[in-house]
């Protein structure tokens, strides 16, 4: 436990900020996994319907400084690229490439 007054205040602030940011981070991860799963399974229409929601939650995360702008742009780009590969060429499982890049 903190001893200094400023450290106690910082702890209170961190608790409030975590509570405020957690729902956004959770929704972000859920939607991101869902759209990747749709792309992986070849469900093009469902993935296209979910894209505006994914972009929106990524933008909200950037605005709240949960995620860096460049990271958000990279994630949006990779999702769009995987969706375009599925749509245009009929390539099989482009989401696997996105998952591999995200793990690195």
C-alpha cells in the first residue's frame, strides 16, 4: 500500500481510470477477434457488417489514449487487407496472417 499522500491519490486515479477504460478495451478485443474469426471462416457478409463497429471502437480507444494512433491504423489496415483478400481473390484464411503478425 502507498505511504505518501501523492501515491495514495495516484492509486485512486488509477482505479478510476482502469474502470473507465476496461469496457472499451474489452469491447475492442471482442470485436477484433470476432471479425478475424469471420474472415478466417470465409463469412464475408458478416465481416463487412461488423467493420464499421470495429473501426469505431478502435477510434474510441485512440481518443481515450488506450491505444496508440499508429497501432490503431495498423490494425485497421490489416483487417481491411484481410477482408479485401477474401473478397477479391477468394484466398483461404487470410486472418491467419493477421493473427501471426499480431502475435509478434
